[in-house]
């Protein structure tokens, strides 16, 4: 199999499904400048009678997601503007005001990698929460958010 360079030139943020109490999945934004880091805590295991490591176990998997550029429609279906959904309760129509609740709105992030030979690889990160909403608007530019969140799982597919 030949190797080639990949370009991460497209991505989306979606919301919907059972975790958000929204019956349909809606695309909320297109994104650029996506960084994914998959990590887990590792614990070395040692046993009686040996000073050597006997094994390694892992736990607490997390998928860190960083997004730099976002182009979005602020008025999307029943979920309201996705950017305002970060502060809204799951299933609640976003009004722009943060709600007095500890329920967290979860999103899915899809990053598409396109290779020089035309093949594609999609990374879908599920149940992503964004704890901050850093909003920067420059004239004539996409809205720059530099958002960082954490997802529950990641699935790579070759569509």
C-alpha cells in the first residue's frame, strides 16, 4: 500500500440523537483547523517475585478535540443556534442565555481527511462537550473560536 499526504480540509459539528434528547441529527457548523488527541491513563502492573513489569493496563480514555475555525448557521432547527447550545440544557431550544442547570449539551465532531490519491478517512468523535466559548470575530474572516473539548469515543471509517 502506497502512502500519501492527507489534508484535513473539512469537518462538521453535529448535534442530535438520544444523548441530546433531539430526535434527528443536524449539521450545525463546518470546521477547519481540527486537532485530535486520543489518550488514556496507563498503569504498569508488577507481581511477586519479579522486579520487571508484568503488564500494563489502561483506563480513562478521552479524545481531546481542538477546533480553530468555524462557519455556522446561528439558527438551526429545534436546537437553536449551536453556538448558544453550549450553554443550554440538552433538548432545550437555545435562546442565547446560559441556563441555570448542570446538564451538559453534547456534540459530535466529524473530521474528514482527504489523501492525495483521492481516498478519504473520517474520524467521528462522539459526545463532545465544550467547557468554554471563546468567540472572536474579525472583519472579512470566518469566526475564530479556538474551542477545546473532550469526546467520549472515536471511530475511524473509510467512507
